């Protein structure tokens, strides 16, 4: 896994438009998995377009969440 925020951002910049699986740690053994498309990256956050139940939603996550393992990403 990348060791700093700049490395995480550059990794995600290379994957724009690709399918992504985001697993969010919700506390004590609770996880929520979401699937979507990596839509945009900004200076401190990235945005995922979700397509769940024919409703399109947008969710943002920070690079810090990935660094601290609060959010796991897979392509």
C-alpha cells in the first residue's frame, strides 16, 4: 500500500474512469462495501460514482482515510 498522500493521489489519478470497490470500516467489525466508478480526484479527496439499485449516487473519500486504512480500495 502507498506510504504517503501524494503517492495515493497519483495512483488514483492513473485509475480515473475505472471500476473501484471501496470497503469502509464502520467500527467494531463492521464493514460496508460499495462498488462504483472512480469519477474525479481533487487535492484532498476523491469521488466515486455509485450505481446501486439503479440510483446513481456520489460519495467522496479523503486520501487520509486510505492512508490510515479506514477505507480500503480495490480495482
